[in-house]
């Protein structure tokens, strides 16, 4: 092992890309037994092959897991018990999730439910599935990957931010309720990170081109560029998760990269009207941008033609 930290059995959801994949490799490099899960078998196989090629000192296993499917979760529990000789997991990292970008009034019910099914209900279903073994041992750690968007709301991210607000509240409740059983609950709150998350979120922009928000949606790529100008790396989040596993008494929240804490300070200092103005500017939600689309096209008014009867000749 490359660290004095005792090896843990760590299950990570959403480990086929981005933060989850990077964290799986990082923890295996630290000597932990990582069980990486996800929906894409090809990406899981590639992850395992990379861990073997790097000869990480830990162990990295993979298994399929769709957090929105109860049967898939049940099958994953059986597989984890097989891989760990019935021990189960010491640390659960709930990382699976995606971002849905769009004006709240225009997002369909189906898309909104899909967002919550993965980011919220899936997280809770997986947590409940692996809790019994932790409670039986009176030890365990649940690490929920939230976002700074779980404490502030950005324009067009209302659906995604709403799921992260829910994750924050659920995690607080779990932290109170599970501590008597020796189980810690930790929130990881990343800011903008250089992953494929933005590409996934941006893929839905075209659906709103014909709405009143179309002109602002045309500028969404500029908004993304401004937001990602200070984006951190997934390695930063992986190291933060590793610290949350290593510490005997972990903090309730880890804001990563740390400079994102300044956002919360700024929000607290600014009057609400000033904060709202800045968010509208960020999202190009100004009359100058939106009014041309919101204003109905003028309907041509027919000009009456005088009905002139021909004059009778004398």
C-alpha cells in the first residue's frame, strides 16, 4: 500500500466517467478495495483494464448497477457480498447523477422525473440497500456527491439544483439518524469540474430554441464558458473523497475546490436584489435579449378599400 490508511471496501456509483472513474482509480492507487459500478459494461471493463495496467496496489472490481432499477440494485448487493465474502461495503460513494439544463417552466414532467429518479431516488435506494450490513457492524461511511448547486441556484439549472438541494437535506437527516450506529454521512460539494457533465447538460439546449427563452439559449455556450473558466479537475474531488474516507472524524461538508467557498460568502453579503441581478446577467435573462422572442409578431391589419360604385353617366 502507498498509505498508512487502513484499506476499506469502497463502492462507487456512476464510476464509468468523470468524478466517479477518477475516484475509483485514485482510491485503488491508495490501496483500497474499490467496487466500481455503472450502467455501461464496456466502460467498466475499460476502467478495470486501466487499473490492471497501472498495477495499482489496491483491488478494483466492477459490477453493473443502474441506480434507477431496484432489481439492478438487488443484484449488485448480491454481487458485492460475493466479492467481499459477505462483509459488504465499508464506504458507499453515491456519485451517479447527471445534469438537466433548461428553463423550469419549459422542462417536461417526464424529464424532471428522470432527473429526480437518478439523482435523488436512486441515491436513496442504493443507500438503503447497503445500510443493513453497516448497521450490523456499527460502522460505515456514506459519501454523497452533491454540488455547490445544492446550496445556490443558477439560472436554467433549477431541476438539477433541486435534486442537489434534496441530497443536501437527505444527507443532513441521515447524518443525525445514522450516527448512533457508528455511520458517518459526508457531503462532497464540487463547483464546476472539467468532465463530460457540461456536455450532457448542454445536449438538451436545442429543445428550448422555439420557446420565449430561445435567444438566451443561443448564448448558453457563452454562459458555460464563463462558468467553466475556473473549473477544477476531477482529481481534486477524488483527493477530497479520499480525505473524507481517511479521517476518523470527517467534516459534514467538503467544498471543492476550496476557493468555491467564496461564492457562499458573496451570496451572504450581497442584498437579494443584487444577487438576483447577477444571476439574471449570468443567464442572459434581460429584456434586451428576451423581448424579441416574447413579443408576438404584429398581425397585419387589412386596409379597407372604399366601395366605389361606378357613376351613372348623364
